[in-house]
C-alpha cells in the first residue's frame, strides 16, 4: 500500500511529532499537517471498531 518512501520525510514526521501535547495526534511534513489520530488511522486502513470484531465477540461469549 505504501511502497517506496523518502526516509527524510519519515524522520521529519517523527521529529515534529515528538514533544507535542499528549493527545495532539498531529505532525507536520513539508508544511502539511498530518493527523495520526486513532479514528483517522482506522479510516485509512479500514479497521472496524471492536464491537464489530469477530474475535472480540468470540472472547466475550
């Protein structure tokens, strides 16, 4: 899904993410604000919430 990446962009992402407020899930790369909030990551990768997870339902029963 991601393919080749530019390592300097990754380094910039982490450098700008570190030291931010505890619940501030944003970073800046090349002047663009990137959100890595849990709901954004879930939407990008198509993850479902736990109440819809088959494995969670099996453990509960």
